[in-house]
C-alpha cells in the first residue's frame, strides 16, 4: 500500500478545485459573511463560549501566547503582520475562523468564475434565489430548511435580498 503525503493530497485537491473552477459545467457559488460579524462570532465562540464548554480551553493563550479580551483580539487581527507563521494580522496563514474569506475560495484568482456570490446574513433569501435560478428550488429548497436553531434566531433579517455583486466585492477588499 502506498501512502500519499499531505502535500501531495493538497496539490491533488488544489488541481481538482482549479479544474472545477475552470469547468463551465459546474456552477460556482460562494456565500460570504460580513467580516466584522464573522470576527465577533469567532471571538465569542473561541474565546468566550467554548472554554466554558471545555472545548477549546484558553484559545488566546494557545494561539496568541496571551489571553485576549475583545479589544485586544481586534487589535491582533488589525496588526499589519503578513508572516503566515505568526498569529497576528489577517493573511493566508491566519486561523481559519477569522482568516479573510477570499483566501478560502481563491477570490483573487477566480472571482470572475463564480456565477453567484451570496451573503451569509441573507442565506435563506440568497439560497432560494440561487436554487430558483438553477431550477432546483422544488427539488431541494421548497420543503424548508429544517428547525430553527439559535444561530437562525440571532441572524438579522436583511432589508434587501440582492446578492453581493462583483462591484460590491471590489469595494470590500478585506473579505
């Protein structure tokens, strides 16, 4: 039996993802969350809620070498550091929970390949819009989205249901 290194697996997955992003037969979609809401959610989950549940222990101490309150966390994210091996700053090496979303879906390289970019804060409306545009609403969306959980209750009801456009993304380079 042969083993594949993590690098080989990653390169294979990267090639497959790039193939999909360049294949016109695939519909490319991304749902992006407001960066400020995402940072607050990460802080509350990793630094406030999780330790009390015994899940992450002291996340600040483990990742930043010190305990962080909200202001210190925001300052750490706002650091100009670009060294992927240091936790401060927002860069490709940042923790996945607050790393800019553009790094997760290679938006710099593939933005024009995406047919639909929705907002997490408008997930229900944008998912319905997407499924209807693909004639998949009746098969996958019309039966509802399951039970309401605490995250759905806390999500704001947006006044508009227009998906994020390319122009809007260009104006928010910190995604």
